[in-house]
């Protein structure tokens, strides 16, 4: 079974940090371009970061310098380290990839940034 599972969400105060994880089963993350999206209430899902099979990364401008995407090939897990979190980062975060023309999504993990 091919599956993506996110974890690591929670509630933090502004300026805090969280690390999200996305673990894959049935595929090797390192062979695919992997994406992190987020969706806040009333808004469309937006792409915030991706990592290519060669390890190169891209970030949405609003998270650049605060979020870092990495990958542990042995654990088949992708991480999103989020620092200096802001209230506007509050959203459900999803990992995603395209596998055999199929759009794969995890179940999402909720991040709430509030004082």
C-alpha cells in the first residue's frame, strides 16, 4: 500500500518552532519530488516547499529563511523544520507527491500558532 503519513503538528506561541514529518510506505521518497502544502480556513491549499530527488529545495517567499525541508532516506521520511512561527502559519499541513500519475496526499497535520 502506497501511503504518506504526516505527524508533528501542534499548538505553539508566535516565535516557536515545530518539526513536521512525512513518512512514506510503498515508495522511496528519494526517487520523487516531494511537496509540502498548507491550507488555512477559507483559503486554497498552497504549495510552501518542495524537495527534488537530487536534494534541491524550493520555498514560498513567506516561509523562506524560517522553514527548512530535509529528507532522511534511511527512514524514508521528509521533515519540515519550522522556526519563528507566525499566526499566519496556522493551517493544516500536507505532504504530497505524484506517483504513477496519481496525486498522493497524507491526512494532514494541524499547526496552530497563537498566543
